[in-house]
C-alpha cells in the first residue's frame, strides 16, 4: 500500500498529494497525519494539491475530514496549490471545503498559518518560517 | 505524464518523490527543477525520498545529476529522509552520491542548508526556516 509521506517543517506538517487517492491510501493518510500531529505537537497542517488535476467528491470530503480531525487535535489546516480547474470543479460539486483555509502556494500557506497561530496567542514558531 | 510538484519554501525548493520514477518523469523533473531554480533564484534544493523503499542505479544517477545541475546553477542539494535499506542498497550498488549532502529529515535538511549557505556568505534567508 502506498503511503504519502508527511514532512515536518518546524511546527508545521506538510503533505504533498501527488497520486490519485484510493480509499485505503486516504484512510492511511488520515491515520498517519493524526498520529503525527499528536507525536510532534504540530500546530499547522499544509496539504499541497498542486499535482492534482482532478478532484472528485471523495477527495473533497477527505480533505474536509482531515481538516476537521486536525482541528480537534488543535492544528490548523491550509490547502495550498489548488489549480483553477480544481477550484471550479469543487464549487460545481457543491464542495466548498467549509472550515478549510486555502492559499496559493506553500510560502503563502506558511504565512497564513503563522498569522492565524500568532493571533491565537500560541507559542508556536512558525513565524520564523513564513516570509513572502 | 506525471509531473512531480516542486514546492517553494523561502529560498529553498522542496521536491518530494513518492512514485517510482520512470525515465520521462525523471527528465521532466530535472527540466522543471532547473527552470524553477533560475526563475526563483533558489539557493537550496531539498529532495525528500522518504517514500522510496527501493532505489536503483537509475534513481541514484538521477539524484547525482540533479545535484550537479543545481550546483552549476548555484544551489546546494540535500537529500533527506533516506530509509536505512535504501542507504545499504546505494552503497552495495557503489553509488555513494558524490557531491550530494544528506540529512535525516526536512527540518535537519533546512538547518544544513542554512549553515552551508550562511558559511558561504550568501544573503539567503533560510536561517529563518531551520530550527531543530
């Protein structure tokens, strides 16, 4: 079974989705990600979907669920790198990714997490990570 | 044709290889990466291979070539996330990845790039990115 690697960058976990997600892979990713959040105490999750040219309702729901799980574990989720066609498809499917923030690229996503976490008065260090 | 996304984090480009590289994909990655280095003025390249359980001589050579091309374009390459079995295989194949630095994970790779670039007297900003 393919597993998607979860990369740690300071207090942020970065997941780059490059393959078409099957049910098993998506479930494994959710398991791995929640374990990793607990293990590392990460405060933010960046999901990069720049490699995805097609997003269906399954992936849309998977992203929403992942964000909801992360939020319960006290980590903010930002989806980055969405292609224009994907955005159109998501809206046409009626999937507006409620509760998920988006940013154009990883740098902007880090900046967004930095400001969001900074406002929350958290002691995270992602401020150091983001510069535009 | 699959393309591997290249993520920009400050002055560093991050490439996470998750699929078995075929010739076409590897060539496309080298093209994309060199274009992106020139376009962004990146000073460092992190290649994450934590998802690879098998590395053959083709991938080994690809990594060496990518590092050599990056160096000519004034960017340091660090390979991160190598699994123990992969390290053993590389040595058994006689591929010692000359001229390529390695680090255990992305955070350590960023720290390594930061210190390497700092010593070179460069004006890069990766110092902000790395903390262990």
